C-alpha cells in the first residue's frame, strides 16, 4: 500500500476514535497485569519495594534510573547519590540506615554544568565533598568539586579542578595522610589538603586486570575506581568491559596494595561480578563500591540494567560479600534472582520502614530537584518553574518538546499510569510525554485549538485534531513498553482514549546513546505558560 494511502487511512481511523468517550473505570480496567509478577514487596502507590519485611530483600534497592552509585557510611547513616546527566537541579542525595530502604533528601547542585557523570561522595575532616565529572558547553570534560559542612546543605558553588579529559573520580586518603583522586584510566592526581585544588600532575596508577580476548564485551574501558582501606590493605574496585553494549560486557574487578602508590596485585577471583547470559535478571552489572553494613559485614553497591527494561536506566543493586582467608573477598549473591538476607540490625519487622517516596504531587510542597527537574536547561531556565497555590507553573520555551527543556520525573516501575491537569495560558502548547531525549520521545500535546500527537520524536501532522479547551486532564499508561494516552475535558469524569498506541522498548542507550532513561515529562512550548495541577502516579503490578 503506498505511504500516502496509509496515512489517509490512519487519518480516517483516528477521526473515528477521537470522538469515542471512555469512562474512567473502563480505562483503568483496560490495563492488563502480569500473570506472575516478581515477588517484590509493594510500597507507596504500589511501587515495588526491595525490603520484603521478613529479613530479606530483592534487588533493586533503588529502582529506576540511579546509575553509578557513590555511597558514604557516616556513623550509623548511609548517603548515596548518582549520575544526574542533564537533569537540573541535579545530584539528588539519598539517605538510609540499613542499606536497603532509601529516601531522597534533595539536590546538591543547581548550577548548570552540562552533563554530569559518575561522582564521588566522601567526607574528610568533618566536611562533605562531591567530586563531579562534567562537560560544560560540550567543550571537554573536567572534574569539579562542591562541599558542605552539613550533608543536607547548603552546598558550595562548583569549583573547577581543571583535570582535563577525566571522568569517574574516586577519592582516597593515602597511608601518607595526603588526599588523592583516582580517575578513569586508571590514573591518580594529588589534592591539596582542603580538597579544593590539585597538587601535582596526573599520572598512571594501575594497569587493570584484563579478561580473555574472546569474552563478549563492549570495550576495555577501565573506569569507576573506588578505594577502601581494610585491615591495612587498600582495595581498588574498578569496572571494565564497557558500561552498556552487550549484556555480558560490564564487570567488577579488584586489586589491592599496601600503598596508594602501588604496587598493585590483581584479585585472583576477577571478575568478582559479571552477567554471564541474557537469561539473568540483571544485565551489564558493574561500577561497584565496597561498603560496611550496620552489622559489620560487607557489601557491594553497584548498578545494572533490568532484563528487558533498559528503558528504566541503570538501577542500584546491593550484593553481599565475604572476606576470605587470603585477605581477598568474593561476591555471594549469585545472579540476584532470589531474595537475600538484609544487612539491617533489625532483620524482621522492617516492612513499614520508609522507602522511596510518593510521586503523586499536589504541588503543595517544593519537589523541584528532588522529584522534578528540567532536561538540559539553558543557564537561567530553572526560573521557568514556579510553584504556588497547589499548582506548578512552567513558562514556555522553544517550539516543541524537542527544544523546550521539558520538566521530567523518573519512574521506578515496569508498568505504571500517570495523569495530570494542564491549563494553557496565552499561546502555550503543553502536553504529557515519555521522554528519553530530544531524539526519542512520545506524547500528546494541546494548543488552544489543536491536539497534537508525537510518535518517535516526530509530530504526526495527519493526526492533528481540533481542540477548544484550555484545561485538559491527560493520562499516560506505560504497560511494559506499550504506551497509550487518554484525555478528559471534565477533570476525569469522562475519558477519551487516544487512537494511537506506541511501543518504546528501544528507547535506551544502546539505540540513542547518552546513558539516560525513559522518564515522564511535561512540556511547555510556544508563548505563554502551562499550569500543572494534581499529578497522580500509580504502579500497575
């Protein structure tokens, strides 16, 4: 069939479907659930929860896009943060007391630095530091640092350490009492005592263990050096094999030395963690840090892609280790397909411990930076977001979702539904999206006279439909990669199903690059404002 004929046919079909009302109850029941869902606990809004409440947990410990975890044990508390890429405000800090149940504190970085990759969170002499690899203006990577005397802030403005071309910092204090950063490569550079400037030149530090040539990996890519002193030895945990690409590529290796300056010996059990086949529940496992648990036992925290759900990004995983008689350690969690013993002191009765947070938002409190962020905003654009009177107002920018720096929200579940009321002010265009980046998104949008459909980053011009409403409630359902939309002009009493369903399983790094995830998004384009009210989220089994 010629393409023009196909398009005309779709126009006719769309016109018929757009006028078919769908009651709210029917829309909800139309979403199928898995016959045998994995045995996660269910928390807020039905979100999956790692803590099973019986002294065991099932990974992930932080679901959704939380890659490159950097973790700090600070007395009885644990703090963790992750790569935040183009999301601003960014570098959201999370808190736990048991390594399994985590809640967000808030963002540490508001100043735009371009894309933010794997960080290092540390504490030295009573002060907290975050070392940040960033690429401002896409002109080249450097390492920045911010600091705070209270981990909850305020945090300093970023300071450029001018370590050109480097990523993945790992902070350590040597046996000589001096501070160092290790970076990708694996190289090291000295730091001044205050940690806010370098001291010396970048130099090679360690030649990593190499896997057999016939292993299926992305590339060698030694990265993510994390260093821990234990019983007089300095342990260097590193990732090799490539962050994405083949599921068997990314892996965890280790080395040790009596000195920060070497010599280093390879762990005889390398690799300590690696996905061996596509049948495993977690792919591309790597970028690990050693951390001591509340009981005094030890764990690895790292990331991985969920089998079949690369769209969720790299999620945070926790695996137990055991120290061996030869002074090395081994990972003991297998492929993470089964529940594992929790590291918490109180091994039972933890089902009611706070974990995660509700994504539903009536905009009565400020969640900008904790839940909501702008994707790749220009300097000063964060001022586009205002909150008052249980509403969030987003000033328009750009001409479409492609160039409007949409407001985004990460998701933790395989299947979910979200809805929000949008009010159009002036000549605004606004809508609800599933957004990976400007090259990969789907959604529907509205102007004062038109409804638009965006499929795979392009507007379907032939699918335009008339609209006369400035207040619209919009619903998006993602049922394991099958995305559908509905809309209502009476605050959700009657719903109309949008005729186009979309499949988004390919919206991930191996197709579009960037190491990002598929997020909920609201955009405001053209001229005017879009006012958001009563955002609701629920997991779908």
